[in-house]
């Protein structure tokens, strides 16, 4: 008997593996982005670098300084016509200033790369990130509106009628209004601090790394919380320089405004190291 020619063999079953395909690697979290520890002398170094950039591109800097000069006179006009809004609208320097400085950040980056900054290019530096910039501007605008509302409430509960501009300062510093002064300054400090902490390095980071508005804002807050003393010093230094620049007739803003803008870029560059 011969063996059957057509022996039936079972087909081989495909081998299955219990191992799953590796999950897609996620990018590093914004909270894991390393930030540079700061020293108390760093703000002065940022100012020195800002002054150096201003000297390398003086015409561009003076253009933006003129914009700050106009903003100062606009604030003076508000003081003369609606003094209750002065403290709130002074946040315009904190709100509009960083966005106006976009061109200065662009110029500092160009100088950093060995290129000659151009005014036309600096004026449209916002275009590649306009969506993100709009979102971030909306957040700061909400803070600005809340500040304005809070300031009006403080005025409303203190004065029955708005003092005239001629008698405004004597009325504000009168002994019976000391509680008003304390409340007004505290409210202003809280909102100014929120705006500063959220935006101190956010906008140059959005311009440079094209990150989203939330990541930029959280990084700015992280930097402030990790270096509270130095960032408080930096904010105080900016306030003093801008305050002194308002005398006489806001002329100092022609130089101090662009220098602060350039210095902010260098603060960002120092705090957030370049990716390897």
C-alpha cells in the first residue's frame, strides 16, 4: 500500500505578538522646558544689551520711541479729560507696549543673527503668528478691562462726584482719603502684576518659537515664580525707567522705550535657553 499522495496538512497559523506598537512619542511638556536661574544683576545686564542694540539700529529705535512718546501724550490727555481712567489706562504701556515692541524684538533677533534690521520687516513681524498674538492680546485685554472696572468701582465708592482736574491731586492726598489711595494702589498693583507676570517673556517667545499663547503665558508665569525676586526687580526697574522718562514732556520715552524693548528680548533669550 502506498501512502496517499494528497496528504492534508494544516495551514500554519499566523503568529501573533502580544507586544503593541509603541505609542507615538509626545513632545516635551511646556512644564519641562528648562529655565535659567537668574541673579540680581541680570536685569542691569539686559538693559546694557538693550542699549547696545539701540545704538546699532538708532533710526529704527527712534521710530518706536516716537510711538511711545505719542502714547505718553495720549495718557496725559486722558488724565485731563477722564482722571478716573488714568491708572487703568496706564496699563496700556503694559498691554500695548509688548506688542508695539514686536518690531524691536524682531530687530534684536536680526542683530543677533548678524543681519541688518529693517523697519519694514519689523512692522510686519507679527504676521507669522498673528492668530496666536490675537489670542494673547485678547487675554491681556480682558485683564485691562477688569482693571478699568475695578478702578471705577474704587472711585465710585469713595467720591460722590469726580473731583476736577485742578483739584484732583489735593483731593487724592487728603488725609480723609488715605483709605482710597491704599485701595487704589493695591488694585492697580494686583492687575499690573498679573499683566507683567503673564507677558514678561511671552510675546518674544511666541515670535521666536511660534508656540501657542497658553504655553507662552505659562512659561512666563513659571519664570516669574521661579525667580520672584529678580523678576520683581526687573518690573520695578522698568517702572522707574519709564516713570523718569516721562519728564520732561515724555521726551525720555524716545530712547527708554526702545531700549526696554530690546532689553526684553535679551531677558527672554537669557531665561529660555535656545533648543539644542
